[in-house]
């Protein structure tokens, strides 16, 4: 599975962005997927995850109520509303969580290249 994240950009606080994770390969739909983010000098942190069926989601407390993760058979999405300057980071999508639906980056076998989100105050 190859993943490609896109949709990042420069926005103002309070704005919205939608990130897209495009997957190639036939097995993406069988895997949980997740979104993570990272800022310089810090470890990659969990943002959101969704099961293979899309029936269950989980969010970091810092984004709960503002971000929404969703998916199709070959695409994943992260809708980000009410963005804050502290949301500024490189965002990565990931797939094949073992165990499924994990919040740990080390559980994921496939990663996209990252897309930069910058939120100005």
C-alpha cells in the first residue's frame, strides 16, 4: 500500500482545511487508518484513527469536536475545523495498524509523506 497525503496549507486561526490520503493497492480498505502530526523536535503524535469499516473513530483530546476522520475504499480524510495555531504541524496518514485502531505510531506499517499545515494567529 502506498499513501499520499495532500491538502495542507497556510490558513488563519478559525479556518478549516480538509486533508486527503490517497491510497494505492487493494488492501487499504481492510486496514484501520490514522492521522498523526509532528512538529520539529517533537515526537509524532496521534490525531485520529478510524476502523477499516469506518464504523468507529477515536480522537486525541486536543482535536476532539473540531476534527473529523472519515474514509472510503481508497481514500482517507481529515476534516479540520476551528483551526488553532497549535495545530501547526506536518500531518501524516498511516494504515495497517497492528493491533487495529491503535493510537501509537509504531503500530502502523504504511505511511504517507506528510503535508504541512500552518495556522497563523
